[in-house]
C-alpha cells in the first residue's frame, strides 16, 4: 500500500471521535512531506473522502493540491472545489488545523482576485470566518481578506456587517491593523465617516515599536476623514500613540499634515493651490478623491460658521463670504447641507434669501428614544466585556508573574521617598 492509500485508510478510520482526530492530526503532519512528493497524488484522490465526515484529512489533501503558481486553468478548476469544501466542512475538525484552513481560504481569495471576480469569494470567506471563529468577538486571520474582497467588489454593506461586531480578542497585530484599515475604507465607501474615524484611530494609536506602513496610510486617511466629517484637523496626536508612530507620521505624512493645517486657516484659494502642488502624491496614494471631498467640505464648514452669526443672508452674500463662484453654487451647497441634516434653513426662491433656523429635533420621539436606548445598551455591553476581561487578566498566571517581577525591580521599600526632588541648577 503506497503512502496515499495508507493515509486515506487512516482518514476514513480516524474521523469519528476527538481522540481519533487527535491521532489523525499527528499522522497527517508526519505524512505531509511524503504526500507532497507523491507523483500519483491528484484531485481524483479527493473522491474517496467525504468533505463533511473527513474534513480534517480532506483539508490537508486540498491544501497540498492547491499550492503553487496560479493560472486561469488552475483557478477555474480549484475555485469550485474549495467552495464546496468551505460550505460542507465540519467546523470542529477544521479548527484542529486552523493554519491550513486559513491558508486554503487565502488561496481562494487570490484565485477569485486573479480571475477578476472578487464578489464570488465574499460569501465563502464569510462562511469560513463563521466556522473558524470560536467567538464572534475574536478576530481571525481571514477578516482582513474578507474586507479586501468587499472593497474590490464594491460590496460595502457586506463588509460593514462584519465591522459592526465589537472585536475584543486579537492574536496577530497585523491582522488587527489591516482589519481596521480596510474597515475604515469600507465606511468611507458608505459615507459612515464617524465609524471610519474610529477604525483609523485604532490603527494610529495601536502599540508599535517600529515603522508600520499600514499605520502611515491609516493616518493619511484619518486626517482627510477628520476634515470631511469634523471640519477641522488636530495636529497633535493622542498621548496614547507610540513614539515610533509619531516619528513615522511626521516623516511620511508631510503633505497631509500641511493640508490639515491649511484647512484650519479656512482660506479656499490657498488650500486649492496646496492640493495642486501635491496632487501627484495624493494620486499615488489613491487619496485624491478624498482630498477633493475635504476641499469641498471647507465650503460647507464656512457656511456652517455663517449660521452661527446671521439669521438671514442672500445667496449672493454666502457665495462671496465663502469664496464660491456664484449664487447658484451657494444654493447647491446650502440645499445639500439641508438634505444631510448639517443645517436647518429655508430658501426663498423669489428674492434669493436664506433664513437659518433652530434645530427642530426635540429628542422625544419614539425613533430618537430607540436610538438613545441602543447606544446605552451597547455601552452597557462594552462595560460588561471590559469587566470580564479585567477579571480574566487579573487571574492570569503569566500576567501575575510578570507584574510580580516588575514590582520586585522597582520595590525600594517603605522608607523610599517617592516625592520628586527639586534640583538646583
């Protein structure tokens, strides 16, 4: 009996119980190099296995068979086979070899991107994540790949459904950086700018000891989304941002920081000149569209300032004050701001006058109460999760051991004066 036949026989006989699967896993690990070198090992071999009953062995076979360079012929053959396995495999078995399953799913992502059909992989990766996750709060290595496919397929709603869950467990920092970065881009596509800021902020302030290209790109978009959504740029980074991050952002995000500072001055002509001067950099970063949105938002920010000073203004006056070309452009901006709920106003078409109004929302409708209740419930849920994590960490032997060692390093005794001394110059 050759190696392939022997392994198939073991898979068929050791896929029933947890103990058998553990033994099978050891056997498959030992036979992997031999299987890769076996000349008779091909896709027809899979016909002797059931993807649902023999998921662990099937996974090992499929991961070996689908490795190597990608071609159109291989893609057309492999995608349906991998898809059938993902839909039918047993979650408990594939978790025993999660690294193999992740590798196979990443192969699927590469294949659908290669054939120009990323949409085909979205539902499959979503199913893969659900089978791989032990908890919906755990980030997997497949989350960034799913969001990347959603971006390429322009299916933003599917991506948003993933980032709506609160992630509390992370294994690999790079997965977290990419998850937040791609998630922020999904939110930009849906114009959910507040959520985008939250996700980019997570990347910008995440602990890092050296330069991180993902964080640099996230900071560029963080600046632009801040301008679009908040109408301002804060030059100083949060105190929780690492020293390495701050150093890298200053080195690699110069045009964006300059853009933010110019935006704060409120001068349209200078801002547009700056955009033209740095258009090559913005286009190379694929951020020129966001930059143009930021410039457009400055007009809106300046109109918003007028609502705080005046009760009525003509469209002509608005155009002159915010440096728009004419009254028609001013009317278009005001109408858009009314539609977006940014201002409350009435336009008199006869005399071209705009009357600014107070916010009519009384915060007592059933819809508003539901929104407030949802926010409160989410806050309560997050508080419970934080308490549970704190309790778990406080009982972790590794954490307690490290804290004990650190405490011994700096334990100077009860007589040590902890009040800072004053040194004379």
